[in-house]
C-alpha cells in the first residue's frame, strides 16, 4: 500500500505544479506583452534501491513562448510595441538592468519614463527623464522627442533614446519581479536593429482555449491519482478485515 500511495501522491503533487503554470498563463491572457510559460512532464529515475527501470514523472519548466503577440493600435503617444525579436530595457526594483515587452509606458510625477509597474525605462545614460512638454513622440528606433510647453510643432527636440536589446533568449530568465534578467546578472548592449511600433501595444501570446483544454486534462489526471489513493486505502481496509477475521 505504502508504495502505491507514494506513487499516486507524487503524481498528484506534480500535476498540481503543472496546473499552477496553466493558471498563471490564463491569469495573464490579457496582460500587455506577456509571454506564456511552458512546462512538460519529464521521466526521471527513482533514487534508491530497486529496479533501474523505475521512473517518476516530474513537471519541469521549459522556459517561455517568445512568439509575437497580436499588435493593437491604441493611438496613445506613450504606447509602444516591439516588432519581432527584442526587449525594452528597464531598471528593476533592485537597481539591476532587466527587460520587458510591456510597452504601456507612463510618466511619473517628476517626469521619469516608466513601465506600467513603475520601473524606470533606460536610455543612453540611465533612466529617461522627460521635461514638461506639450507633446511627446516616440520613434520607430526608440528615440524620444518632445515639444516644449508653449512652443510649436517645429520645435520638436530629441531627448533620449530607449535602450532596445536583443540578447540570446536562452540567456534570459524571469525573476520574481516579473521581469527578464540575464543569467548571472549584468547587462547587454543596445541593438540598433530592434524596432518599435509607436502608438501600439503587444497583447499576450497566451492561447486561452489551449490552456483551458490542458487544465481540463490535468484535472482528470489529478482525479485519477486521487482515486488510486482511495483504492489503496480500500484495499488496506479489506486486508485488515481479513486478518482480523482469522
């Protein structure tokens, strides 16, 4: 009984971990620039004495799906979407350089350009500060220009340029802050080939239908593991009654 219960219990625990990934993806199906997380069950050998053919199914993360989400036109001057591969560099809460695809940028009370979470957007020399302006324009290459208050459109002046990067995706990992970081920390150089789509936002690339189907499949697998535990308990009770009868 102990062995069968252990096998069913470990299976149920791994299925719950897989369900967490699905739930996280579904919760971010409408989050700007979100990249769905990937996971799969992997067969690993069981440690300890016994046959070498014994395996255990373990849910393991496989990274994320970096495919482009649908671009949506907003008409808002501070909205940008990265076209194709690439990332927007921001300053993480711990002060390190991090990366995001969420281009719904904001201006703080003191004029600092930030992402929606309040992380400063990085430019040529650090966080970008935009002076009081009548108009702010972001170009395809990330250049930020503004028209000073009280001036005409012909006074458009370049302020800074958003740092756009395109590191090896395998070197990026998601941190607890929800941003992507280079493995081992550090930063990377700007890539002039990365382009933006001004006044547009990139939607999440989560496929809600596929995630719901997987959630249902995992729920059925979990129920099967629970039934296995109940069956083992019933068998143990039946065996105990037979021993007591003798």
